[in-house]
C-alpha cells in the first residue's frame, strides 16, 4: 500500500514539474525573449511601429504622426510658356537708317569733296529744297528714286535738280546721294543740259547700280526753246560721275 502511494506522489510531482516548465515557455514567447516568434535568443523583436514619430514621416496616408515614410512634396517646375522673351534688337533698316526722298530737301548738295557740274563754287546745302546765292537758284525737283546705285547694299537716292542762272538758262541735272547711316551724302552727278526737264527716275532692283531716267530733250537742229524727244536713259554711278550706259528716244509733241 505504501509503495502505491509513493508512485502516485512521484507521478503527481512529475506532472507539476511539466506544468511549471510549460508555463515558463509560454512567458518567454509572450515577451519576445524566447524563440517562438522566430527572433534570435536574447534579441528583442522589431516593432512594427516607429515610436514617437519623426517629422516628414507618416503611414503613407500623407498625415503626420510618425507611422511610416511619407511622400516628399513635389517642387513646382517653371512654366516653359512663361519664359522671358529676349529683348528685341533694333532693326537695321529702321527709320533711323533709311534714306528717303523727303530727306533730300535739307541735304547737302556740294562740298569740298564733291562738285556739281552746273553749280557755282562753294558749299551748298538745301533749305526746304532750295538754295540761292550770287544770283543763282538751285531747286530740288520732285522726281526721285530710292535704291542701291553705289554697290554698298544700302538704299541710295537719285533725284533731279534745276539750276537757274541770271539769264534764260535752266539747267537740269541728276544727283546721287549715298546713304551714310540715313544721312544723304552727295556722291555723283550728271548734267542733262539746258531746259531738259526730268519726267521720272526709277532704280530697278533687277539692275544693280543702274538708274533709269526719262527726260525731255531735243535734236541737234531743233531750237532751244522746244523739246521734241522723250528720252529714256540708263545711268551707272562711277563716282563722282553718273555715266550714261544707253538710251532710247521716242518723238515728243509739246502740249503748250
């Protein structure tokens, strides 16, 4: 009887010991110090949350609070359509450098470097298209053409002038003004003779350094008081002269 009670007590003690061991294992698993979670012994298991939170981090929802890595705010990119436009450069053919027939009305006609064949000596400059001195009157005529006749690619001017002396003579001629940055500079001239009015002046772009001039004249046997020929002449500028290249004549009947 005593032997049976001894065995029973041994079994009870064994069961109690196993129960205690099982409880210890359970405690280790619950606080992360055991191996039930897959962590190395003695190493705390990593927490799924970052304690405290760090500014700029979140849980991916865009809110602060330190629950995960948030997205960085996008920086605004410059709008290509609003780029500053470059400053406009002055136009080389603008009004400041263009030569017009109207500018000849106060231009120089004669100086120490250039002499008009029908004008008196000395410096001569127009004032509103006219100059007068020593009984001579020089007037700028309305016939005028603009184009490159000197070969420098700038638009020059060719116009007619009339020189009236003290007698009955009225001498018509042609003058070329070179374009010097918009300033007309006399460069070449041709005399057409007494009482030979100019009808038109044209500088065609198809014929570089040429000016086509239409004027009225007369034959060798005709009296000086009448004009009987309408002449179309082509002139080329060879400074300081305007040289006739060719001409053609048609009969002209005066209307007076």
